C-alpha cells in the first residue's frame, strides 16, 4: 500500500465561485439597509418618550428594576448599526458573516419595532417571554414529532391531525376521568395515528404526503362533527380540568428566567425533557444510529441486518405519541375545552420549525421559540394600542415562518431517504 | 471457511435468474466469477449473502447445510459482501458506518464511539488500510470508500468476502492498490469471491475462474493461465467477439465544436467544470476519460444546452451558441446520448414510437398544428427500430419492457436517425451486454466516418481507448492531459485520471 492519499472526485467544497456569494451578500446588504431606513424613518422619527420594559412582577422576591429605554435615541442607534452591517456586506470583509448579519439585523429590527410600539408606555417583557415559552410548546412537540419520523425517512404531514386528535381526546377523556387519564388517552390516540400513518406509508406504500393529508382531513372532520353536534347538547363532555403550573423551588424565584421556565405546567417541562431525551436517543445511542441510517440509506441499513420496516413503524408511532402529548396542551394545558380546528395550523408551523431547526430536536426547540415569540408579540402588542391593525399583527407568526424558512435557513439538508418508500428486494 | 453452493436456482416469477449452479469456494483462494451484466452473478451472490432466498438448492458451510432468513444471519455465519453500489451512509463517519448494526454500547444503549474508533484502527493496522475513522464518508474518494466497505466486512469477522464489480468505480492506480488488499486478505486465510465482467482483471487476481451465462455455469478454469482471454470472452458471451473498432480511415476535417474557457457550476454552486477549452473536428472522435464525478456530467449538460454556463463560450461551426437552447442545438444537428437512459434518455412508460419523437414531435412531419400524426410517427418508428436493431415485437410496447441494451438502441435510433453533424455520447454503453456494446460502438464509428464530430464521455477506459481518435482526461473539472488515440497507453491515462500526470496539459 502506498501512503499517498488517493486523489479522486472529492466534492470541491469551499471552492465556490465568488459571484454567487457576492450576489448573496449584496441581497443581504440591501435588506439590512432597508431595515436601517425603516428603523430610522418610522421607528426612530416616530417615537417619543421612553419605553418602559418591566422585568419583574410586584411580588417577586428578587426584583429587577424596570428597563427604561429612550425610544428615539435607541432606534436611531439601531438604524446606525443596521446601516453599518448592511454596508459591510458590500465590502470584501463582510462575506464571511452574511447569514449571521442577517439574523442579527432581523433581531435588532424586531427590538426597534418593540421599542417604538412601547414608547411612552409600559410593557411587561417577562410576561411576553413567559407567553413565548408557552406558545412554543405545541410547536416544539409538533417539530419534535416531525424530527422523529423524518429521521427514519417518513415525511409527517399528519402532525396537524395528530395534534388535533390529541387535543380532542385529551378534552373528552379529561372531562370523563380526569386530567391524567385525558393525557394518557391523548398520547395513545396520537400513537395510534402514528401507527396508522406508518402502516399506510411503510406497508402499503401510499404516497407520504397524501397519507398525511388524509389523516388530517379525517381527524378534522370527526372532531368538528362531534364538537358541533354532540358537545352542544352534552357540555359535561367538554369540560376538562387544566394542569396547573408547578413551581420549582428556588429556581422559580429567579427574575425573568423563573417565570419563563420554572413556574410552568407539565407540558413545558415535558417538552424540554422530550427534546433532551430525543437528542440523546438520536445522536448518542445505538438505536438512534440505526434509526438515522434508515432515514439516510435504507438499503444499506437492510444489508446490515437492520429491520427497516420495524424501525420506521416504531419511530413514527413514537412521533405520533409525542404529537398526541402536544395536542393535549391545547385543552388540558391551556383552556380545558375543545373547539373546532383549535390547532389552527400549528402542526404545519411545527414542520417549519423542524426544517428551520435542521432536523435536530434542539434546533426545532429554538425555532419553535422564535415562532412562539412572534405569536406572543402579536398578542401583547394588541394590548398596546399600536397604529397597526390587529389583523396584521395576527399575521406575524406566519410571516415569521415564511421569512425564516425561505430566507434565513439557507440550504438545510433533509435525511436522504426522506419521503421515499422502501421496497425490500 | 469453505463454502459450497449445491444446485442453487433462483426464480423471479417465471424468470429464472440463476439455474442449478454448483460452486466451491475455498479458504485462502480467490474465486473469479465472470459474466456479462444480467448473467445472474449478483443474484447468485445475493442468495449467498442472505438478501434473496434460493428457490431451490443448498448452501453448505464447511460441509454443514445452512439457510439464511436475512442478511443479518449470513453476516453472523461469516459471509460479507462489498456491494457494487456502496452501502455507506454519506453523512455518517467512517467509524459509525463500520459499526452500524453491530455497535459497541455502554449502559443506556449509549453508543461507544471511542471503542468503535479503536476497533477501526486495529483493522486498519492489521491490513494496512489507512482510513481515518472520523472522516465523513461523503468527503472521501471512492477508492477510500471501498476500503471502508472492506473494513465493515472485516469488522463483522467475515471469513468469506464477496466483491461485486469492485473495480468499476476505481482508477487504474486504485485497482492496483485494491488488488494488493485482496491478496493480503487471501493470504490471511479468507475465502474471496470476485465478481466482474472484465477479462483482464479476472485473470490477474483469481486462483479459480467460473463463467456464468444466462444464470448457468458454462465454464470453469482451475488456474487463470489455463484459459486464454479470447476463450473466456467466448464463454461469457456465447460466441466469438471482437472488441476492436476500426480506426478512422480519413483525417479529421474542419473544427466543428470549439469550447473556450468554459466554466460550469453544479447545483450547489460549486465549480464542476473549471475553465475548460477543447475542440472537436468533423470526422473525429474525441474521448473524455476520467473517474466519474470529475465534472463530465456538467460539461455534457453545458454543451447540450441543459445547464447554464457560468463563464466562457461554446461555438459551433464558428457561431456562438453559448446561450442557445437545447432545441436550437438539436436543430443545428446535435445528437445527444445522455448518461442515464432511464432518467434523462427515455420516458419509460411511453411507447417506443412516442419515445422516438420526443425530440421532433413538433416537426411538421409528425404533427399538424396541435394534432399529432401518429400514423406517420409509427411508420417512422418502425423504420428506425429495424434500422437500429431494436429487438421488440411492436413499436407500441412501453420502453420499460425492453432490456437495457434495447433501450439504449432506442435512444441511439432517435438521436441518429436523421442528418446529424455532432454527436455527444455520455456513458453510451454503461451496463449493456457485449452484443449491444459492439453494435453501439459500430454506429458511433459510422457517424464519425460519415463526417460527424463525436465527443464521447466514459468512465470505462477500455471504451475510450477503443473508440477515440484523441483522448482528453478530466480531473477535478479540468482537462489535465491529452493523448493521441492510436498511441495512448492505459497506464499513463490512468495516472492522469488520478491527477498525477506530469506531462503538459492540453
């Protein structure tokens, strides 16, 4: 054997033509400059007085003072930073930081917007952050369900239906036998739909998108029928208990972080634990390695004696259980009653979070927090009487979805065998 | 480990892929299994490694009959296979790929990658394989990927190693290194099965040779020197064959296609074709040699108008066609045999006749306004089918029902059944039987003799050498060497394919 490395058709990464990168940087630069103008002309010139952000609530043991920000000055500063970042994109040195600059720029623009909306008023930052975490729960769990099934090569459009089924079952059984019973039933029903999806796409090789849509429509139809026809007569069937927040001693008293993370109900803790467990499972265990191999190259897994079909069945079923748990949040973790189509597309946003999080549980959680932030921003801003109509603010989570998935995420890579049925020879 | 196959038969429905095969595989020896594509070699070995269940017959290991319910059981019995298409997961590391399926674990099912790496290094050292356990597969050249496959098999302590067409993806230099590995495996007492359709290689590496044709063993040789290459070829094909294409009788004419400083990006915006200049004259076959994935596909797509050019110019008969569409080029007399007949060459579900007019359906001959003139189409297709020796009962048959060789002939017929001036053929005979290869080569040579310029892209060096008047070698998107077709020698071209040629670049 010679010791010289064999040269072969190694992908020529890094050797990109400068023109494409430059074009990308220029587009980013123009966006940043646009945001700078917006920050200066609308948010800067349009703000008067001081924006007061409350960081603590009255009875917190360790209170932080309010954050007082001179609105106009702050927004002019943001505009200057944005302009600086934008101009950098047109200089040679800016090329390396293109996506980072874009992300930072967007965050700054949101901050400027918030300061402008709050100028002359008070606004509870802690409250909004807490609402962010709560709103992120179903998105996180939906995204996690997506990660678990797509990592084994099954596209899971049915998350929406699984969430809805979980919400419905949680409310029904919760009303009949109590919260815990409802939660268990929601998990079971989610797992059942996961199993059905697996059966359709693995065993019967139905197109994965169609199978998912069918499940969504089926669940929507059945739950809407029952809630409009049956619940109107028998209200006791739709009157479930709500899981109350659990204070974690000491940690719950931390300013800002306490209310955000340590005074929440079972669903928030459950989501965080599940993300951690899923990360360990996928990337640090034998089963996880096998699951990922099935999603990347099922034929190779098969030649090594890994049962592709069984792996897909198990993971998709577990994904359904996760989604079922997430569905129960809508009823048992939130309002205690089921309403028609109450998931309202959050399952699809969960899928977007999965993509934005690059098919990683922690990534999906982070993405879900961004979507959750957009959602709670919209709710809280409605209270501030901004000149923007509330219908526009209600669009915020969806606009965030489009911008993040299309713009910032870049080229994330799905598992190679995602969406493909495996036919054993 | 000694393995005996006794009366193995494998049927798929009414089709018998392997018929009553008896074979002896012995420890410390290399058995060469020779046969054409479709002769049943891979099917037979898939039976042995547990992917298929035999319809009839028995497998005996050291005299004891065994049966495998799946690949896992065959692996546990000590049978390992290195597949023609590597069974590696591109986004996993070498160590992860090696241990997949038999992972060392700690408590809580924790994957013990430290131990996995150590075990890979052990095998590395024992056989001199030199593979970095932490490298991602997708960053490794194919030759190294193949070594990973070998490590995988050894990690599962296989005593019988099956190589399915292992040299198809290697450069000549890599083949030499690969043979050294095979010999060291053999000398350590492993039984080896080496599947190929290449005559030279099988005589070089095998201790025994068995020839498979149409699913049956048609010949044996107990020693590679006991049989000549011509006899092997005749056994394999079933009739005497000649691989020589007659050389160009006429000197080449005027420059036809001129490419200057061409740069093409692939889908990821990486540079696939890097500043290439070349020229093809009328009445000349220019062959582009190179290991797959060195930019050949992007070059062909750029020349045929299927992809955008990032820089440089392409001109045809002095006219700039850099931005001309595929149809414009087609009308100028371009013919294109694409590299993947199933995906880009044909629409498998369409009939032969429909596929024949994919490039000219809009022509006044075949349509009046929006209406197709199917009678004319069918007649023309029937003509072409006869003329190009497509073996079919009807032009209404779906192309998917044809064999690979006949599918390829449909493409050749569509592209060349008209007055062409320039032919681009990419992997024109990949995966075809010898009869079809001979035929297609003769049609290509005929086009050249009629004054067409021809550009052939192939990763089969033998094909390039047989056809080309001039040979260019592509490596990492560049043309790194140029040779005269009549005097070029395989070893030197092989060096250039690996990027190690010291001569002046074209």
